[in-house]
C-alpha cells in the first residue's frame, strides 16, 4: 500500500545531547504523508527541509506534514514549513499539529492562515477526499 522510506537525522557530534528527529514518508488515501518525530530545531530543520524537498520532488497532489510526534518546534522548523509552502507549486499542503509543542506556535505566528492546519491525520486526509 505505502511506499515508505525512513530517514533518521541527528545533529551530529557537535551536539551530542541533542535529540533525534526522524521523518517517514508514506502514501495514504492518495495523499503523501511526511511524518516527523522528535525535535525540530536549528540543528534538525535543514534535514526537515531536505525531507520536504525530496517528497515534493515526486510532485504529489497532496502533501500532509504530520507533526503529531514532534516534541519541540523552533522557529527554524516553522521557517522550513513556510519554505515548503512557497515551493509547493501545484501540490496542496496540509499540516497536522495538535498541542502546545506545535499548534500553539503555528497559531501564535498566524501560520495557520498560510496552510491548512488539522488536529489529526484522519481529519487532514478526509479534507482532501472527494465528496
């Protein structure tokens, strides 16, 4: 059903205590889902951008970026989301974020006005299904 690839990104030896961020790509209901887990900060945001760019390279009709498993979202991570939105072309982008670690920052910075924001993956996927 799904074409999955895992990419594990760490901040490397320069930051030995930094958390790991992982990304996983899958296809669900005609949408490509990029699931992100861990901390998205200055050290890991470039890896997130690379994962988004690689996913957008496949020219999906819909890209859902699922931040449900993100424990920290810094401004560098939010900048990566904005950059993805700007480079998306015809791809429609939705972001799944719920809770104080993610959705609060997106709402406080009005980024929920830039791209569609959903509280869970099923809600995001159903918004793109034909009626």
